[in-house]
């Protein structure tokens, strides 16, 4: 038999409210009553309902996390790190997937609010979001919220992310210094914040080394997925014959490129150098280990969670600042020096 609060109240011959006060060490009951209630709770293995207790205390001890998808190991690692870290502070996680759709994201936020989460962590979609009115609800509710890995323009919420511009700059500069000149970039929607930062870094490397840049090198995909990168690569190699290197918005896409090049009998890195972004696990265990840019996900997550919990604890949202984390270039076997023809 599973004992309830009502059962403990009957056994102790006191009100349910008094049981709640005793179990939560609140004032209003004698020490004798408090001791008796706790003995009964222990004897009958009674465990308070966390949600019900949260309604009374106005604290649910839950954090909501919304991510674009979980197929990409990058997001999977974010979920794992968030769950692990918030548990150290006695919180529990509610996860929801936006499927790269900001209207779904809006619905998720409403659901989180109805479940009385104490804070929300948002990993934005990889699409531009021109309708951010639903973030006004977060402000109206005074609900602590932070962005991780990117953000939406027009919101004033704090964000914690890796410096994507610096990461792509260092990667493309490395490839240019290897002698590559025709470096194609397979990316997501141009108007998303994450793609925009990467494009800035990509172009900055060409400008610094005074190498001519061609807009045809940029290949936009509606989704930053394995499938999109695979199809874009097949189309690219069928129509272009001067490809020195291909870089992608993430390692998931880089794996799609690697498979497409293999299917077209194009060797990596002998014929074309390849590089990704994120440094998720399969970039190092792919058939040809992939050069990439490491995003320190544990540090990004820990900083994001610390920021959120600081807002929750101290109600000091206005004094919280956004953070850019330094990326790291990881060089592997998928890139190779190209001899320039003089």
C-alpha cells in the first residue's frame, strides 16, 4: 500500500495542513507533532508529492529545456549535460523538441509555464525568427530564461554560446594557409544568428589573407542535417570541378558530405579537404577523422545553468551578462595541404 498525506494525517490525528508543515519544517506545529509526523512518514515510507509541494511553496524544482532536435549528437550532448548539472542542484529536467519550428517552440514555452517550471533554457532553432512576441510572455511572467548555443535578435534574454565567428575564422584561415582557394561552405539559413556568425568568420579569413571570395561558394540549406548536406554535395560535385575544400555548419553535415564524396568516388583529403564544426564524437571516429572546431559544450551548459540559477535565486536578471566562449580548432586527417600552381 502506498501511503498518502491524508493517511499520515489520519494516523497522527491531525490536519493535512499540519502534516505538510511538519514535513517541511515550517512553523505552526509543536516539536512533538513534528517528530511524530516524521516518524510515521519514515515508518510507512511516505514520500511527499513533489509537484503538489511545489504548488504550495510556488517552487517546482524543475527546469524546462527546449532543443531543435535530438538526432544531431550536438543537441543530445547538451541535453545530457544540462540534466546532469541541474541534478547537482536538486532540480529536475523537462525536455521538449521544437523540430526547428519557432511556433512549436512558442507552444512549448506555454506548456512549461503551465507546469510552473522555475526557469527555461532555450536552444534556438536554426531558422530566422521574426515573430518573437511570445517572449513577452516570459517577461510578463518574470520567468528566468537563458539561451544556450545561440539567440534570437530582438530579445533581451542573456545567452551563453561559443564564439562561432572566431571558430569559423580560424578554420577557414587554416584551410587557406594550406593552399586551398575554392572553399565551399554548406550552411543553414543565412538569416539565422548561428549561420550569420559563421559567415562573418568565413569571410573575415578570406579578407585577412587577401584571397578573392565568390558568393557561389556559399551553399544554403533549409535544414542543417546529414541529408541536406549529402544532397547539396552531390549537386555541387556534379556541377563544379574546382572544389578545393568543403566546410559545413556542423559535424552532422560534414558526415553527410563525407558519405556523398565517397559515393562519387572522390577521395578525402587527397581530392577535397573536408571540415566540420562542433567536435561531436563521430567526427573523431568517422571513417576519415574530421577536422572541426570544438564547442566546449560542458562549459557552455554549466555557465548557462549557473546563469539561470543565479537569476532564479537572486532575481537579478537585469545584471546578468551574455557570454562568448572561446572555440578550439581540432585538426584531423580530413584536411591536407594543397600545392599552389604558380
